[in-house]
């Protein structure tokens, strides 16, 4: 039995009167690897951003380690966020900084490490993602897959307890996508972190998840192990994982 | 009819939203000033990008501003029969009190304000600002404070340069084109020079710098919807900065230069 690290209660979010999250309830245990699946634009990334308070809910609460994250302010918000690492959909690397500076930025700005320590950590993390030789390159010189790997190295630089992955394999070729998946599995087991990934790539979901959650019409439609997802009779989940145009899911 | 009323209402709400947003960002900028000592590297980088790199453009426009002021003044003097020994007086006053601060600020809004809005806006739509937040780095301290501070410091310094160069431009045209001597031009300028005018011009420049930095950052932060959004923010930042500069210039004219 997992202890709940993250607890989402009745989360609502609207954009321009259009409901995106419509009462999401979800518990995430310590050390679990959860994958949230769902159609493009169904609110997966919005849900992920609420976990680290990059967005504020219209209604509902998110608890982290038993504390309501809406109550964090100033320094407590900074310390809370430092317990997370996040890989963004477009990797979100800083164009004006080199790969090494990107990975070390959070450490440098936290003022808890000396420059030599930061250099060591940066090289260690870049070696973990196989990019130590690209430390002095700029993001514009890297391919999509390399940028994601730098994004991963940056996400783990701070030794976070929770890793959030926003569409980690989107826009990559199948082989590079698989390399990223392997890397995520390796990092999750090696660093023993809790991880939450959102994706619509089912191959990736089956590979990295302990538990798969499907978001549909702003709510959690299905919550089960990957094996149970494969064999389910739920028509919504079935349509999604088999990629059928016809079925209960209407494409807007 | 209903559409018209709705449109006015929406514009009104937008205006209030923007004004409130600018005030909040200004407050957060002042709070972030406490972190100036630890952000010196970022601040000096912006001093260079925003200030030093604007110098060539400011020099070019100042030469022509001074030159055309002298030429137009001489033309009007001839028309009304005023003595040309007042040309230095006229050029000096016009440049120091109005032309240098206002034209430099307008050009600066186009070059620097647009650049800030485009850079911050691109960072917003590519999730780089979210990435800063997710790492516990305050984007106002990391991005906004160094940029606004650089505008605050650099616009008055550039206006100083502009004052000097525009007057030199006026002098050259007066000597070569209007055919008065350097001594006549300079004595007219010296006799009319008041330190208060010069100081008031710099106070205006300080406020214009604040407007340009603040509006550029704010419009950048408001950016949505990809490349189109970045384009819109860039345009908005220039338009809003220019309008505010001219409105505040009028307010300053009433307060600082009483009839």
C-alpha cells in the first residue's frame, strides 16, 4: 500500500467559460509511476501544471505530502517547487544559455552550491542522459530528442522527489521516443522518484506506467494497471488505446 | 447595437485589466529590487544589450533632430524677421526640454520595448517562464527586474548623449547652412541654458524608461497563442509605450514647465 504523496480533490478549471477539468479526483502514492492518458487538448497538461502550481484551480484542492499547496507562499513555494523536476512538452530550454548552463541554472540560482559542485552535478546528470559531450552547445544546435534529454537532465539536476513529464515522446521518431522511454524508466527506478507523465503515446504509457489514468471530459474515466487497461471493456478506453476514429469519444 | 455596447464594455474591461496588471508588475519590480546585489550579472548584461547597443541609433537620430531643428528655426526666424543670434537659444531649449527626451524615448520604445516584449513573449509561449517557475526561480527577479532597471538607468544616459549630439548637429547646420558663427550660436545657447530645464528633461527620461521597460515586460508576460501572440504583444508594447510617453510628456509639460 502506497502512502499518498499527492492528493487531488475535485479539481475544476475553465478557460474562457470552457470547462477543461471538471472535478478531477486522483491520489498518487509515493514512488508510483503514473501515466495520464487522454486526447490532445483534454486537459492533461493543465492537470500536470496544477500539481506544481504553475496554474491555480478555479475550484478544488491539491495536497502534497499532506499540505494544501495553495497555502505555499514566497520561500515555502520555492522550497515546494524544488522538490519537483519537470520535463516540458517542448523541453523549454533557455535559448541564450548553453546545455550545461541550462542544467545548472536551478542549482546556481538556489545559491546552495559552489560553482565547482554545480559543474560536477551538471556533468553527472548529462552523463546520465548521454549528452556530456554536448555540454557547451546551445539548444538551437540540438535535435528534438537531444533537447528532451537535456530537459530531462535539467529536471533531475536538483535530485527531485517527484518528476513530471509533459508529453515526453511527442514529436520524436519512434526510436528516439523509445530511448526517452527507457531513460524515464531507468531514472524512475534508479532515483526512486514518484513520477507523473501525461501522454497520448500508448506505447510510451505501457512502458513507463505502474498505473494508467485516463482523463475524459474533464474527469478521470479509468484508473488501473497497464494490464487491466489492455483488457478492459470500457468503450472509451478501448477506443483510445486502439486508436479508432469511431466510438464514444467525439473528436472536436 | 448590442455588439457595439459589448465591444465598448470589453475594451473598458481590457483597459482596467491592463492598468491593474501594470501596477501589480510595478509593485513586484520594486519588491524584486531587494535582490539587486545577487543579480548584478544579469543587470549588467541588460545594461549592455539595452543601453550600449542602442547608442548608434540614438546618435544617428540625434544628429538629424538637431540639424532639422536648427534649419526649421532659421527658416521661421527669417519668416518673422527674428535675429539669428537666438538660434542657439532656440535649438538648445527645444532639444533639452522636449526633442531629445521624447524622440529618444519613442525610438527606444521601438527598439528596446519591442525587443523585450518579443523575447519575454517567446519565452512565455515556449514554456520557458513556466520552466523558471518550476525550478523555483522568480521570473520577475530573473527577467523583469534587470530589464526595467536597465531601461530606467539607460534612457536618461542615452538622453544625455542625445542632448549633446543634437546640439552639435544644430551647431554644424547653423554654421554651414545658415551662415552664423560658432560663437554666435554658442553664446545664444549659453545665455538661455538653465540647469532646471536639463534636470527636468532627465526626470522625464527616467519615467519614459520605466514606462518602456514595464510595458515591454508586461506585454511579454501576457502573450498567448504562439507566433501570432508574440507579434501582437510586440506591437502592443510599442503602441502602448508610445501613447503613454506622449501622455506623460504632456502631464510633465504642465507640471515642470509652468507658464
